[in-house]
C-alpha cells in the first residue's frame, strides 16, 4: 500500500530542481501511507513530475521501489494498491518472453501494459489500485482506479497545472492549488454524510470514479473518465443470466470462489491478520483464512462498555472456536473522544460516518501486530445484509398502490402542523394512540410518515430513507443546485426487484464513497494495509447472478453466505440482531462533547463563516440538548464540516 502524487505543468517553464522539490513536498504529505521509502521522477522537457511513498508489502527490496520504469523504457508508473493475481500474470508474461528483475506486482503491471495494452491489462488485473501511468512514447498520462473503488485518487486542473494524488492534502501543497469550497458539494455532503464521486469539497478537483481510466494528452480541457468495468453491467448481466444450479451448488461455487479470493489476499512478505467483529461477514473471512493457514490467524476486535454498542464477546467466541490468535481492546469514552481532533486531517474533506472513530481505533490496534489486515466489508451490499432493504421493500408494498396525488395530499396534511404542535395535541390522547405513536415525540413520527408518503416512486423512497438534511440547499448559503453522480451511477437500472435496486445503489455510492473511504483513511492513517476479499470482482459478478431468494430467507439476509459460514462456525455463535459499528454520539454531544460542539455551532461563528444558515442548526442543537429530539446524525454532519473547516481554512 502506498501514496501517489504528481502534476503536469503544460507551460514547461519549471526547472528540474523545482519539479523535484514540489513533487517531493506533495508526496511527503503522504508519509503515513508509505513510511518505508519514497521517490520521484521528473521530465522537465514535458513538465511532468511523479512522486511516491511506499509501504512495502510484497518484495521488500529496492527492486520494488517506485516510481518504476518499464523494461522497454516506455512507461513510468506510481501505483497504490495490490494486484493479487500478479504471480499468475507473471508466469504468462514469462512464457511470452518477459524477464523480471524483482518480485513486485508493480513490475508485472508495467509488463502487462507493454504486452497487452492499457485496457486489456486492466481487464486481467484482480486487485485494488490507483495509479498514474506516464506513456513516454505517446506523451499521454493515464490515471486508473480499481473496479469497486477501494483505493482513492483525486485530480484536477489549477491554471496550467494538472494535479493528482491519493489524498487532497498532497494536491493542496502545490503552489497552484486554489482551495475554493464547492458549496453544491457541501449541500450533497449534508444529505449523504460524504461527498460523492466524482466531486470533492473543492471546486475544480474531482475523484476518479471506480472502474474508470482518465487519459490526458495535455491539450483536452476536460477529458472524461472512460469505464473499463461497469457495476451496472455486472448487475444487469447477473440478473438476466442468473445462476441456474441448486442451492447446494450455489453455496459450493461461492465458497470455492471466496476461498480463492481470501487466499490471494493472504500473500504478503509482512505480518498479516484480520478484523473480527463476530458478525457474518468478518467471521466468514476469518474462517476461510484459518482454513488455509498452518498457523493461528491474528484477529482483532475492539469492545465498548456500553452493551448496546459492544460485540467484542461475540467476536471472542468465534475466535476461540476457530483457534485464532485473538487480541481485543476495550475502548473508553476518553479513547474514542481523543480520535475526534484527528478526523479533519485524516479524511481531508468533510466526512461524517461516525463509525470512522471505531474503524480508526481497530486499525490502530491491529497495526501494533501486523502490517496487513483483511476485513469483511462489502458483504452487506452483495448479499442483502442491511435492514433498510427489508424495510424499504415492505414499506413500498404498503404505500406504492396508493395514487401519488392522494399520498402527497395526506403528506401535506400531516406536515401542515409542526412536530411540536402534534406532540402537544396528541399528549391528551396518549392512551388511545397506536403503539407506534406512543412515544415522547409522536409528531416526529408523523412528519417522517409524511416524508415517506410524499415520494414519487420506490427509488425516491430509498433516497429519502438514506438522506440526512432534506432542506440542504436552504441550509447551505448560495448553494445553487444538488449535484448528481455521473458515469453508470446516474443511469436507471433495469433491475426488477426493489431490493436489487437498493443493493446496486449502495454498491456504486455508499460502498465506495463512505465505507471504503472510511476503511482506507483509517487504516492508512496508521500505515496499515486493509484488504477486502468480498470485493474481488469475480465474487461481485457471481453474487449478482445469485437470485434474491438465495440471499433473503425468512426475513433475514445473507442466507447463502450463512450456509458457507456454518460449515466452520456453529450457528448459535452467529445468530443475533445486526448491531453495526456505531458510537454513542447522541449522549456524548449532551455531555463530554457539548463545549466542543457549542463552539463550532456558535451562531455568530456560522454567520461570519458564511457557509451555513444558523437558524435550522441552532434549532436542532437546542432540541437535542433538551433531549426533546435525537438529531445526532444531522448535527454530526454539521460538526464534521465545521471541524474540517477550522482545521483546513
């Protein structure tokens, strides 16, 4: 795992010494991604500079040093990630006459580009990666990203300079960088709790979408990323050509493929382990690791004293059954709160998935013992694990038959009174209310029902379900319009089942822009490489061929995955309600974090900064402090932006 950075100044007026100095400054900001060594390569005649920081995982010798030049001299590359099938590709290339000086996957990548060309080589790679490839012969720069978006890469134009890097901090130290906040991206962040690709928090800077290549020849003003793999096509092809074998055959085929995916990700010249929560996904990964290992696999869990957030005892039971070398750490509120000041620098742009805190803590724990850790991310999106899938389909079945005009009329009626007015009015009839409204704030429930009834279709229902600040354009001062995702994310799917639509939506949005950002920044923040077997593209493609009936059974998701896991772990150690990986942010905001939050949400401060409208924020803050409402998600979004703004501007 590594960090990459670079730029192309088309004015060609920068000296070799200055090119080296600037790119060194850029790559030095990524020391945490690559503490082992670094390097740079420049061509002053062209005005291009490539920088690299290395975390050595495979081939720890100098032969794996980057930037690396291909054997034929045509290509120069800086690369972050792993090509897991590089040994197989290396054997194929040796038959074709290629010779290798070292054992690194980077050298195999360069030979693959030389032998098969860029796009065919990418189709052969099984891995996670982000790279910059300079073609010295054609004088073309290629930026590429892996199929599912495990590894990040930002890019953009600043004047006559094209910038790129693994993290925004690398771009920001370039003299040409202009840090103008994109208010429309800020509005989308407040809805999603992340800034979705292709956008970033800065105007003119973008994230390369997963599964695409951006090619620039130094002249085109705005080249578009070109897909070499499409999650949409994989999903629709899988649904249209479903697995036709028996359930036993489906389980066997998926188990064999997952075993191979896990085995490939266990290749390393450094200590290796796994995160273990005791849930279905991480337990499956660890079980398949232990089945292929002659030694006890190192596993890591963090626990909390708050029972509603603690899964450590489940993980310990699974570890004991599998015989892993297990390490657990119980985290105090003080430990967790100490992470919060690190978040703005760790994530570089506003990011407010509160599980960012425990993810960092477990990465920090694992790094004390290993350099590589496998995780179970991706299982929910591929095998229907989220509760919202079931709730969404059930809700639409209940309301979808009602004419939209009638639903919207009822919604307007319910929302015509404020939640507080409803609360006061219904208080006199508490004994007569249905069970779902017998709560301290039934008005909230009625407004939420109104919001659901007002949606135009099933897809709008899902967007509403996963959104935070609905009035985001009014909240962000001078936000003009909500930004939309592009590439195959923007296309309407032809998936027949609403659950399939939700799973696809999460695979191309929530997974790369939230889950994988969280895992990458948290792990690389402590120089730990995280590998994710479920995101092997072969697993993804087979998972889409598996019918929904083999994923959901008796109101429970991941049926097929559970059948694999139960071969290794007794069912009674796994069966329990899904908890997630959360933190008690709601209570923290009222006590230990209150002063910190109050300073960031100060009305005068918000007005002076000029990005956010103070009125709705102050209202939610007051309601939360009084325990009248629970606005932790909404407030955490604002607080993470405010903390980021304070740190970066």
